[in-house]
């Protein structure tokens, strides 16, 4: 989906699912009262429905309020509860609107996962190094041919 927004626009995702029958007035209320933001600041606000097939976005473009609807024909949007941050980038929004998942490799200033000591990479949560995994020799049960 290709939407052209101003480059410095901020995108906020509402933290829970809503009834997507909501229109301009209800979404404006949610932005103002529940998100504590002002629609006239020009930010984009994203709302997801219960079945995760529909999304609504609302923003103020300088002349009026713009309401955007999208319904996926196949698949579902990611669960809004799985979002790590309520503010996302335009690139993440584009990925989200294509049915993708938004994941960030860094939480705060630290990576989400740590490497084991000595920069050895343990696979599948084990303490073995890559070479130890590669040199694994299966033990065959002599009772099975």
C-alpha cells in the first residue's frame, strides 16, 4: 500500500482493539481522551478491529480530518497486543498494512537477546557452539534397521 504522508509524521497505534464501526467522532474521542493526544497536531493514529482483518487510521491534514479504512482480503494483521511500542515509524506502518509483523531487534538501549560469553553463538537456546552442533554424530539404536 502506498500512502504519502509528510516525512516527519508520527504514527501511534491504539493499545487495544476497538469496534470498527466507529467514525470520526468516536475515533477523535479515543485520540483525545484515551491516548491523551491532539488530532490537530497532524499525527496519524491507527486502530485495529477484533478480527484483525480491518484497520482504521485517522489524522488531520491541515484542512480537515482524514479517515482511512483498510481490509485485508487474505490473512490478518498482527495482534495489537504484540506491539512492543505504541509509536511506530512510517516503514513499520507500511509493513503492518501489508499484513507483516513489526518487531524491533533492540529494546531500549540493550538488545533483546544476549550472546553467550566469548561471542560463541548458542543455537536453539543451548550452550553448544556452532562447531559442536556441526560435529554432532547421531547414535543409532542397534534394534532399528
